C-alpha cells in the first residue's frame, strides 16, 4: 500500500469533504512551519536555542528563546501566501496584521507557538497548537487593520484545529471536522505521513492528569473528584487510577488521545483574577475540538468549552477534557 502523505490526505479531503483549496494550503504551510520548529527544537544546545529570551509576553511569562523563534517561524511562513486575514498568538499582545504588500485571505490563524516551554531546557516533549477560524465579513476597520473582535468566535466555529508534538517522534494531529488524523514526520522524506487514522479517545479510563501541587487551592468539586480517584478500589469509584503530569498540554493530551485519560487544569485560588491557567483561543479550543472529534468531551466544569463566547484574545478558562465518562463525572460534581 502506498503511503498517504499529508498533501495527499488534504487533496482527498477536497474530493470527499469539499475542503477548500486555500484551507488545504493553510494546513500545508502550518505543517511546514512545524517541521522547521521541530528541527530547531531537536538541535537544542547545538543550535543555541535553549534558555530564556530575557523578555516577557503579555501574560507576564518569561519568554524562552524557542517561544520567540517558533512564533517568528509561524508568522513568516503564513504571512505571504494570501490565505490569511490575520494571526494571533500567545506570544503577541495584539492581532498580527498581514503586511500590506501581501494579499489577504479568508482565514484567521491562532496559535500557541511552543507549548510546554518549561520543558524545553530539560529535553521533555513540547509542541505547537493551532486553531483556524473564518474571518467574519467586514472584519477590517476603515484604516484596513484587523481588530481583536474578529477572533472572538466560539470554538464551534473552528474550521480546523491541530497540534504538532516534538517528542521521540514529531507528529501532527489534525482535525478538519471529519475525525482526527495523526501524521508522523518521516525525516528522510521530509513529509508528514498518515500513521494514525480516526483516533478515538476510549470512553472510560483509569488514568488522570493534574498538577497535584495546587490541590489546596482547588474548588470543592475538584477536591471531591480527585479525592475519589486517589481513594482507588476502596473508594466510591471502585477502581485504582494511575496519574501522569508532563506539564506540556500537548504531551498530556497526546497520551489521552492515544490511550485515554482525563486532563484537568481547574480554576484555583492562587490568583482570584485568573479563571484557570490555560488560554481559551489557542490551547483549550483547539484541544477541545480535537478531543470531541475523537469522541471525548471537554468542559470548564460548568460549560462545554467550545460553546464559550470569548471576551478577549488571551482569556483563560478551566479545562477538563478527555474520556467522556470521567469528564461527565467531574462536570456533574460542579452541578451538585
Ligand atoms: P505554555 O508553555 O504555552 O505557556 O503552556 C504551558 C501550560 C501547559 O502546556 C501545561 O499543561 C501547563 O502549562 C503546566 O502548568 P504547571 O506548570 O502549572 O503544571
Ligand atoms: Mn501552552
Ligand atoms: Mn506557549
């Protein structure tokens, strides 16, 4: 059987699901940028890419060199092709304007250029997360600039979402709304090759992921739920659970997509102004679309993540996602 590359998969999607040519091009360009980021990540100290960039992003986080570099790679790859009306990123305060010398297109691209930055310097998996939206009609103001409002669409409006994981293998996980496909980078060919068709999150699980060091700051429903998981076979859930926490959302979600589990980053009381740590537009929404497309569920504890009407580009939300049974259980505890 001949191998199905990402290009071939996308062309076949145009035939079977009418995927527009400019969306196909967009995904190819993002995938190319991810290959470049993968290359930079894998060079590590040899490429001089480790360590801090000595700057801060809008969220007050110290940027790593690779955060900045990955952001630049994605911007440069995507600005000239005529497929985008604008971009937004974790690493930029405001919407990125397509330079006037290039044509503008129908889509908006939102990304977390490098997820799991705290893992870069210790050689643990990191990734890139992206979300694609349509630019609403008349999204440009009179002076031809694109405002933040154009991006503020609920996750249900995403036309594509995906992530690249830079781990032992580099993989691209993609959904165009017709299931979730996994591609592995073949470094000899230089192509992403379809290796995981129609990924499905198992409905039930015995594995959970949460940063336990925040336990004392959690809200009651989360304390109750995790307490029951820890109680194991002798507790109300009647089975033993295992725990994993990589601190790269991409890597934790990838494990869950592969063998099930529940991922939680709840709201906590450390900073009452922050409703959770993860960002809606470029972390929670794309991951929720992927997980739902793979048969799992994703909520804030009280609401389906994809239904949230965003109020700002860098908005944070609590996240519970993964195997349906467990996400529904912890969501139920928030209602009790
Ligand atoms: P980023 O590196 O893009 O800022 O995201 C890091 C996020 C996410 O990947 C991970 O799940 C979480 O932060 C880890 O948080 P803790 O360090 O609080 O465990
Ligand atoms: Mn992130
Ligand atoms: Mn990041």
